[in-house]
């Protein structure tokens, strides 16, 4: 008998604000946002014991020291403390703690526990009645969240650059707080940066131009809404801004501004489209920051200011669904947040679903179907990599106990998660599903969520006792078991059927040279309107083994080795490398030393590594050149693939 069926009733009582003592008179957060107290919501990747003492507000006062490559200063934390609790436990990793005081400057005893390689070290502070504490500290030059770029690593080549990446558990390397997604905190920051640089953060900017100050320029930010602490983010560099719509715009280095603004000229429309689906955008501004190429992700949904890789600047807007994705996180992820990393799919699966709905509304059903169909293939690839659909990690609800959360974060959470929601949509019908989702985002706004909580809510508000529909979907099987249930809804692109035929014909060699103008490797097909996604599909659907002559024909016809479109270049190299196609080596070298987006970098190094005496020397040569430019997130993954030893 599955106990989970009994959980819904318990869940409703699980959201507790607890037995808090009154916060300080002058604290800016009167009511702490709730914490879920069920077992499923216990975060194994944080030392915090929030039901005893929890952080409700963080005030950072930091200097970005580009010479020492450290962030130095204070974090002032407002606490809600349960009756009888004497201490607060914070997360920290590689921090130097100088002292901890109360608001009046009186020293408070503290201890840094033993450091775990994944979790870092607990920082325990004896409160002596304090409800506000001030941690004086500095990050280390190797802080995993931060990348300090030399001028040579930027577009402008004149100034250094700093950016942070908090998700999943990296922010503890520069902010001593309770680094758990279920412990929401409002925050503010005052940041001192070198005179010629600009600081931006994932918050409202109080001083857009900064203020002259001794030793540099001061920038101030505030985030009144409580957010999960992984969403605190900063970038400092030679930055310029261009407005797109009334509440949208782009930040980037001056030389990237025109190109970025052109690529994302539809930004305001994305926001209004998202709002028309699932309710008001609740974060004020929605700006983008286009980062230098070492940014390890495609995008990161930092509130107010999505961080984006420059590899989406295809020049033809063909990769902008990534913006739909990060924007969708403003609801799924940032409003309603996975309580622990085991339920990462609640962030990403919902977001991929929502992303696709935005794309459908903006570009039509067939375009959306193409994107969803590519996602389906990515899901199948991820399942293979996990060890097949029988593997534990193909569950939506993960078990990351004792593991780096990063290890369990695969495309399964994204794509199987989205397919699950499409399957529910199909079972209950779009109007009912949309009404439900909209109310779900409203009711759980600014709250953490678990798988059990979501399922309980659907049972209570969507299915309302309609056991037949519920059973037809098989909610618990979807969430708590490996595999892909038979009822999974596979959205297919009709266009892709033709692409698949072209790929098969080409591979079978049935195409002769054709006299038609647009004939090429694919014969007399009209490829003049082929999109990036068509090429991705073509490259993914060609047989994995192809002779060099065939590859050369493709390369000559489409110039894949030199493609400036990152997705096409990647899909091409993932085909060419396993076939040991000689020109792939130089193309891979140029690509891998030019950007550090992990989604491209890791699989390509793996592909090289898999090619024994042909690929491994190439991998070693390229990595020696590329590694110094990578963020720790990317370097950490590739180190394992190529067996890098410092
Ligand atoms: N939140 C993720 C990025 C992330 C995931 C950071 C896990 C750290 C740990 C972001 O929204 C994301 O999913 N980015 C994707 C792009 C998206 C279009 C699928 C990426 O980076 O490729
Ligand atoms: Zn995402």
C-alpha cells in the first residue's frame, strides 16, 4: 500500500510558519514566508535547521575586489527564531569568516564545522538573544559561484568582469546564508565596484548609474519579495543598457549591445504573452544580461534579470525559445519553487511546458511542435545516458541523498516533466488545465513546493474525486517511478517527417546530383526555408555511422563545420566526432575554446573521449587550452570526463 495516497491531508498542515518569536522592530520582513515541514521537503543539501532559526532577510554590503578576486564585506541577516532556540546554522563554502556580531556590534560566538566536499561547512552562530546578526567575511578566489574574467575574456578586451551562478548550491561560496530553495529570503545589497565598471543584480536597481564613492562606485539593489537564495545573482563589468519595451531591456558589454537588442527585440511581447497564459508578471522589470561566452548555462532565470549565454545570438532569432524558457521561470521556479533539489522537475518540467506554450502562442502550433519534438529526442537521449528507462534517475522525483545535486539534474526533469504535464493537459482538456495552472501559480506564489504537494493540490482542485481520470494518468507512477509511461503524449512535428525522409534518402545514397538550383547534398529539395530546428532534426536523425565521404558532402553543402549557429554546430560535431571525421577536430577546437556553455562542452568532450586513440589526444589538447576560460561549473564536469588532474 502506497503511503503517498495518505499524504495529501498531511500536506495541508505541512506549510507552517511555526512558533516564531517576534522579529526585530526594525526588520523589513514582518512575516516570514512559509517553510514546508514534511519529510519530503527536508533539504539534504543544506545544513540549515529552519524550524529552529531561519533567515528571513539578507543585507549584503560587499566590495568586489578584482585584484584579490574576492567579495569582501558583511552579510546582515534578519532571523526568525523559534522559542528556546539558541543558535542559527548557516551554509558556507570556502568562506573566510572574520567575525560575527549582533546589530549593536557585540561579538557572537561562532563555529565553522567540518567541510564536506559537496555541501561546504555549517556556520553555527550562538545568538544570545540576537535576532539580527552581521557576518564579516570574504569569499575565496576559487569560489565556485563566481567567475572573475580577465579583460581578454570579455568582448571589449579592456575591463575585467565578474559574474555569479547560484543554482543549485553554489551561492554559499559567496553569501553566508541558509542556502536552501525552501527557505525564501528577501534581500538588499550595496556593492562597491571599480570606478569604470557597472554592477547589476537580480533585483530592483536603486542606483542605475551608481554613486561615486571612495574607492569606486556604489550600486544599490533591493528585492522585497522573498526568493530562494540561489536566485541572488550579480554581474560586474563594462555594461551598457538598451531599452526594448516599457519594462524590458538588455544589458551587455557595449560592443554586444546592438546585436543583442536586435536578437531580443520581441522581449516585451514574450512577457505579455506569458501573462496572457498564466497571470501577471510579478517582478517589476524583465531585463536580460547577455554574458561573456564562458557563462556555463544557456540561461539562468535570475529574477528581474535573466542571465543569457551569447551563444543564443544566432543573428536570426532562431534560438529565442531560450528566453521563453527563462521568462517562464518567473512563474515556475521563481514564484513556485522546488523545496529541495529532489523536486527539480517542478522547476524545470513546468518551465519547459510553459516555454512551449509561449512559443505556440507566439509562433504557432507547428513551430511549437518542432521544439517539443526536439525535446522528446533529448529526453530519449537523457534516458539512455542514465542507463535506460529502468534507471532510478529517470524518476521525476529524485533521490539526491549524498550526491551533488548537479549530478541528478538531467534532461529527464525538463522533458519528461513537460511530457507529464502535456499528458495531464490532454486528459483534462486545455481549458480546465490552463485554469488550474493559473490558479496554482497564484495560490503557491512565493512558496516552496514538493511533488507530494503538487499531486495533493491537483487531487483537491483539479480532479476533485474524479478517480477515473486520475487513474488513467497514473500520477504516482509518473512522479515516483522510473520509465516513461505508455500514455506519454508525444507531440510530433509534421514537418520533421519530411526532414527524416531527407535524412534517410541521403544516408541510403539514393540521391544523385541534381540540376535544380537549390539542389545540394539533399537533392532536389527546397531547403530555402529550413530553420535552425530543421537542421538540428536532420543532424540528429541521420544514421550515427556515416562514411567520411558522406560527411564531407554534407559539410561542403551546408558548411556545418563553420556554422555560427551554436545549436547546429553542436549537432554537427556530435555526428562528426563519433565518425572520426578529420575536419571535426579543428571545428571542435574553435568551438570549445570560444564558449563555455556546459550543455555543449560536456557532451563534446565525452564524444572525443569515447574515440580512444583518435579522440583522446584531441580532447587533451583542446582542454588544456580551453579549461582556463571555463567557469567552475563547466570545468568541474569536464574534469571528470577527461580525467583531468590539476
Ligand atoms: N535553471 C536552469 C539552469 C540551471 C539548471 C542552473 C540547473 C543550475 C542548475 C535554466 O533555466 C535552464 O534550464 N537553462 C537551459 C536552457 C533552457 C532553454 C533549457 C540551459 O542552460 O541550457
Ligand atoms: Zn530552466
